[in-house]
C-alpha cells in the first residue's frame, strides 16, 4: 500500500538548455528548478520533495522533469517552460500524489503533461500498486 | 547496497506498433516481447526478469523497453527493432546488472542504447546507489 504521508519526488533536470538561455546565465533547467522551489515554498502542505538531477537524458525536449514515489508509476515530462510551467507542474503532481498508483485520469491531467509525456515506468516489482479493498 | 542476486526488471511495451506490423498479427512490441523471452531462455544465468507492460508512453519511438532495479538508475530506450534488438538488449542489460548503480560507461553501451535512450531516472530516494568502500 502506498503511504499517503510519504512525499513524492520531483526530479528536475538542471542540464536542460534552450535557445533563450543567456550566454552567461543559468540554463533553462536551473531556472525551472528555481521557479519550482519558489512555487513549492508557497505551498507548504504539498507532499512534494524536489531533487535536482544533472541529466535525465531527455536532451531534445527541454525542460524536463520526472516524478516518482514508492508504489506509484514514474512519469517523465518534457517540453516544459522554465518559468510558466512551475505552477502547473505542481498542480499535476498534486493529482499524482493523490492517486494511490500515480495514474491520473487523462482528462484530469494538465495539458502540459498530456502533450509533454516522455515515458512512464511501472511501480517497482513487489510493491503493491493499489489499496486493498476495504483498506481505504 | 544493491543486491547482486536480485534480478533487474526489463519492462517491454507490448502496445508499440510499427509500419511493418501485419494487419491481423501481433504488434511490434508483442513480437519484441516474444523475441526477448526466447533470447532470455537461452541465457538461464542472466539476472533479468521480463515484464510485459501495456504502454510505456513512448509511442513515437517504437519499440520501447525500460530497465529498473532497486538502488539503480532506471533507463528507458526506444527505436528498437522487434527482432534484431533482442540479443543486444540482453547484452546491454547484462552490463547494467553488473553496475552497482546501473550506470554503464558510455563507450561500453551498445549503440542501440546510446542512440535510443529516451530518459533516465535516478534511484528511488533513500536507497544507497553505491557499494560502500571495502564492502565489495
């Protein structure tokens, strides 16, 4: 059974770069990380832990994030705007955190997640993916 | 510490389809699954467990697989041939299984994995990713 109090992990690729990157400034991925950290600070109850990652190997679709939690599917998303996406990413991850297996109905997913999905990976073997009947 | 006797999981997307799919036959993904099962049967010592997945959400780059194991990075690969890729996938996963954190040096990776990488995700939080000094 997934633990509803256990935070989900939001991996943010800090190596992602885009054409708008200033020559001597931080890359788009680093700017997205900063925007997400600021947005999360304004949501102290959000069950999300941000982790910077040097590279998620989705270099052709910056910016990129991944979200994972024990017992849940892992999702990777790309094509995210380093500034405008922060709030919608946290909105989408809130839905993910509320779904026992991480599977959010398609129609409820933010447009950015529908269009930007790069891959999904099943929960780790041996971990139940659903709350047993009567246990919820 | 990763457990060298614990098999890694090879997820195979059975929904992947390509232009060569027969109209009334199995999809490319299902054919890759069959080819991998046959190739793995010829390697009884390989520490690999194959798991069919309905969709890995990499629909634009068939065929697609993912490989994961506790304490290791997860990798997703696409653009794989449903027949010709089976042996090279198992070769590449053998290298992955032998690497404590799943990180195989770039030059050692099969060409199919170098070109076909779709994404990678860090090991789950709280799980050590390396064997402590002196413990190996």
